C-alpha cells in the first residue's frame, strides 16, 4: 500500500500570518505521520525525491538524538532520488537575489550548508555504519540515486557520501516518473520490495511524487518478523540464534572522550591539529607522528584531531599494548567477513595485510590513531617490517585515510614509514596559567598560576594533576582543619620543597627524566593528601595497578577478591575503604575511569587506566622494587581468583578474559623475563599457571601468534628462573604449544611435542592423571589429522577407558575423546560401531550442554557422514540442517564452512544436484575469499563442484520440493 506524506514547499510566503516550515518541523511531522497514518503491522520503505531526502535524514537524526532509536525498527530501507546532499547550485544567484522571500527551505538547499553536512555525518555514523541497534543508533540501508541528466542536483551531489546507490537515466523529474517497468528507477524500488517479500517479511514500500509533494510509504499489511534475512547455509524459516560477537569480549576502538574534559590549550597544539586535518599536498605522507615527553599532551592532541575528523570521517583509536585485539575490531568495523578475520588472526595469513586491504578499499574517509607506539617491536613481527611499510603502520595509498601515531621516541621517524613529524612542545607559562585558572578559578591570581606553571615545567600532565588536587581540596566536605595546600602558591611552595631540581631553570621539564621527576612530586603530593584523609592504602593500590599492563584495568573483578585483604601490602582493606580509595584516586586524576554501560556477555562495564607516565613512574618505584615478590604475588593471586570460575575456552567467559588477558601477559613477562624476574618460587608457579591459562584463551579465540609469543617467552626463560623443561609447570605450557601447532595445521610438529609431553607426564603423574590423558588425546588427534587412523584407534580406546574411570561417561573430556575414537572408527570402515558411539555421546551432549557448543556441532557432522555411508541421507540432511541452525558462528567461519561442505555432500547423496550446485558455488566463493584459491579446502570444494556438474549432465535431477 502506498502512502504519500505531503508537506508545504512553496517558493515564497504570501501571507505574513503563515510561516514556511523549517526542516526540523517537517521532520517532526513525518514522525507523527509514520506513527499515526501507517499501519503498525508492516515494514516501511521510505522513498524520497529531492529535498524529501534531507527531511528523512533530519527525521533520523532527531529521532536518535532523543534516544528513540527503537521507533525506527519498522523502517526496512530508505531510497533517495535526486537528493541535494551537498546542496544545489541551480539558479543560486537568483535564489540569493530574492533573499527577502526568507524561505528557510531554500537556505538549506544552498551548497555545503553546515547543518545539512552535520546531519549527513550523523546519519552515516549512526544509521548507515551503526554497530548495533539501540536507543542512539539503528542500522538501516540507505541508497542514493542521481540522474544522468539532472542539472538541478547533479548525480555526484545526489550520491553524496552514501556508499550504496548509483546513477540512473533521466533528469531531476524523470527519475521518479518511469514510463515502464523496465526503467532503472522502477526496478530499484521493485527489487527492494521483492527482496523483503521473498524473505517472508511484511513490507512497507514507497514511491513519491516529485518536487515538494513529499515522500511515500507502502504497507503490505503482513506481520513484521523479528529476525533478519537468513544467511547462506541456514535453513529458511529457522529462528536465528545470537551470533558469536565479532568484537571478542568488547575490545573498544572508539575515541576515549573522557580525556577531552578540558579544552586543548596552547597555540602550537591547536596548530598541529589543523596540520593533521589539512589536505596533504601531492606526495606528502599521510602518516602524522606526534613526539614529545610523556605527559606532554600527545594523546590529547591526537584525540582532538580525531574528534574534529569524526564529523566527516570514520575514526578508530588503537592502543599499542592491545594492538592485535584492537586491529581485529577495526577489521570487524570495516565489514571484513568474519571468516577472513578468523583465518588471518589464527596465523593462516597476515592480519596486517588483511586490515590494510580493507582500509584501502574503504569508500569512506577515515582516521586511525595508534597511541603509545614507543617501540617498533609491537608494530610488526620484525622491526624492519615497520619501516618497510608492511607492519601495522602503513602509508594510505588509495583510500582517503590519515594515520596518527603518538610516541615518546623522538627518533621514531627512523623506524617508521615516511611520515610528517610534529614535535609536541610543553605549554608556555601563560597557556599553563590558563589551564590552571579554568580548572580552579578560586586557586589564586593569574601571576600565581603562571609561577606554578613555570615550576611544573609546562608539563600538561603535571598541570592537570595540580588542578585536580586543588579542585579536590576545594570540593572537600566541611572540616575543622584547613588543608595545608589550598591554592596555587601553596602547591608551588610544596613542590619546590620536594623537588631536587630548581624550578624555572632552563632544563626544567625539558627531558624525560626531569619530566618523570616532576610527576613523581605531583603524585607524592596527591598521595600525601589521601593519606592525611585516612586513605593510607592509596599508595600501595596505585603501585599495584602500575604493575599491571597499560590496558584498561577491570578493577571490580580484581578488587572483589578476598586475597587482597590477606596481603601484607593492604591488610584489612575493607570494601568501604576500597571504594573510598578509588574515589580519592579518581578525584585527584591519578586514575581515569572508563564506563561502558552497553557492555554485555560478561564484558566488564567499568574499568580504569593510568597515564603511561604515571604507570612507568610507579612501576619503577623503589617500594615496588624492594617488595617485588609481595606486589606481584598479590597480582598473580588476584588474576587467578578473577578467572577461577571462567574457563578460558568457554565463549561465555571471553568477556572477562579479553579484559584480563593483556594484564596476564604483562605480569608473566615481568615475573619471568630477564634478570629482574621475581625471586619467589610460589609467585613464579602462579605466573606459569597464568601463562598456561592465557595461552588456552588465545588459542580458543584464534589468536595463535600472541599465544605462540607468550609460550616462547616462558620456554626461553624457564631454566633461568629455576624450572626445567620437564617440570610439571613447564609441561603445561609445552602442552599448549603442541595445541598451537595442532591448530595451525603443523601436525608433525604437534605430534613431536605432544609425544614428549605425554611421556613425561605419564612418568611424573601416572597414566590416569587428567593432564596425562589430555596430552595423550591431543597426541592421538595429531595422528588422526595425518591420516594414520589405524595407529590412533588403539591409543584412543585406551584413553576412553581411562576417562570413563577418572571422569565418568558424562564429563566433557570423556565425550571429546569418544568423538575422536568414533572418527577413527568411521575412517577405518567400522561404521556401525562408530554410529552407536556417536549417538550415545550426542545424547549426552544435548542433555548437558548447549546445542551450539562446538563439540556438539562436530558430533552431529560426523554422525551425518556415517548416515550417508549407510544410505540414510534424509536423516543425515536433518542432522546437518539442525547443526547449521544451532551454530552461533558466521556462515564464513571455519566451523560453519565445514558444516556447509557436509550439507552439500548430503544434497548430492539425495540427488538434489541443482541445490547442491548452488550451495557449493556459494561455499567455494567464501573459501576463495577467506582461505585463498590454493588452500586445500578451497581445492577440495572446487573438486566437489566439478563433480556435481558432471552429475547434473549425466543423471536425472530430483525435485527439491
């Protein structure tokens, strides 16, 4: 059903008692029209012409700005014809000459109106590129079409920045007045409606009259479904299960807006922002490097540039300590198929090449910030790859992209690709005084602020620390005692008394060591204040945080542990005291809070960070070095306690693991590596257990390279810290290294490693120890993967018998080993026995675990293959159909593609060659894209496609009905 939304669009106002409607007023009227006039039982397609497209865009932005995103759920598509996205030059001099007509709609049609452009950017960010559907953003496809002969709104202006759409024949009015059904504009609308109807959705569509007559919607009057169209490989009509989130555990690459609380001070920092955003001259590099002291404001300048760029660019913020996880999320946000992401980050390809291929192919301008890149080894496997432009930092060649790197290394240009270096200066006395006075208006005179700025060397981090201190003092509750330090003069006097360097000297604040010294005094003053308030635990807690990684710290998960009160560092540290200390640290700016209310699936909603300078300063604190075993012993206990009930290979646990894994890796390196390792055997044993668990997590989420790097760190240093390669703790890491080789496809290396580990574990722990059985099973799997089923079968039978005694028939380890045995029996032709085993463990799996668990899906797949051999293809088809229905993985993931391959085999076995040909062709395209043309699985799929084509030519086709 078609509905026309009319609105007034007269050229002039004749009656002075009537106003011409503003776009915002018309947008609000459209909202009312959709709510009142359109039946609520249908989907809606909005089709607009000319400035109607601007009205719809304004309607979207106003709706989302009011946190009413859910009201957009009915809108299935938006199609815009001839929309003046960048304004219209048509008759512009005459329109300007008639300024006395005061037509607000005409003003919006002038080229590059700021309000129109800002609306457009908001629509791109919150609708076209929305990452989820919620109150403030909602994903709706938008297509923009321009006419080849349109002189009112040229095609390039009609297309604007919207990635979907095209140029169609016709002028400004012909494009919405097709004379027959074969014309492009008609087909555009018809195809959208047909697709929605074919997907079983109730559809509302639209076609509108020309000019200002308005926009339209049509309603077919069928119930609207709750699920989107099904992806390839999922049977039609099945309810969709939640997908495994592409963002593993909630790694964020959004801008850290919390750091933008105060304006950017200083003429030179603002000038650097302008130079970053200015269009580069031909041949100029698009990599901008901000260098300077720690705490000089490099990240703040990068944030300002990204914030301003966000109006017309996609922006991402990547922190180097988490660069692999962050770049994986950038790949997801670029729309990279999940299978390609999974494959590259598992080690079957270069994740750096993958991300940059999609960055270069992006139709949208973008800006990428890489923060805290102080050394090249974090930016590529080999340091020389960074300078070669084959690491994470590369020169944008095709795309309209900008890369901003922050680093303390002033020689970074020597190990980076060609770049523009911007030295970040410290603030002058007047700029520093402005910062202090804006933050603490009652802190004293301008001259006193200037003197304090000079004493702190113009270091922005130190200035913010002083401002936070004084603000905290001024905001404190009523007390009988006056604070010793309450203004700029008092703070400067205390600082000068503590500082070893004379204030105001030419060297003050000009080198990294003195910068750290300045911050040491600032931190000391702040911690003394907290101690005077009875919060004596603030210092030890802050030093403990500094021993973790630079990544956001999920402090609630750590500080809820009872282990913290048992430590000699924080004896009797009650929950109330913890809350008070955290508030005090936050008030004084020593930590920065990060809140993510949208976090779900176990992802921490609250975390905190330390500035890299504060982190480095306190990590090297004399007390930390003297009590190293106590600090790291406490941290190891807290990390183990925080993950005790969260198995690293269970997807339900990945939210907390993604937040904690960077800290585990940092603690392992600090405890084990180099001459400064912790000299405490219990702490080292705990750190080795952290390493084992973290490697298990990294393997589970497909991050095989970081897993191998961590395993190598442990194994290279184990003897130096007093642990032999055959010790129980190191065997755990070696077992995981064997798993890495197994998952990487290096089955021979996996067999060698696992055979050694299994033998030593059997000698040390016994044949029936769970750890021994785990290594023997992985060894058997490595043998199976090499096709030696006859050798694997007796080994698996002995493991199954032991598992039944040790764990019982319902334990997950027992089920997994029995599945491996069934695979070996099936390969050896023992089909009947294999089927019986598979049916038994499938019943156990479905009774104890979710049908979407990976092992359950694989059991169904193996059973389906058994059934095909025994000519029961219909039952096999139902099994594999159910597996595809239950999987939470994307259709192009490794797991889903193996299930789809088996489904294709079932279709061939059923004689449904046409359906098989269609699905194999889709699978082949996915495997070529994800795995590459030469991958064994791609070649296997190509052979299956060739075979089904031969069968179609030589055998009768069964009906797919």
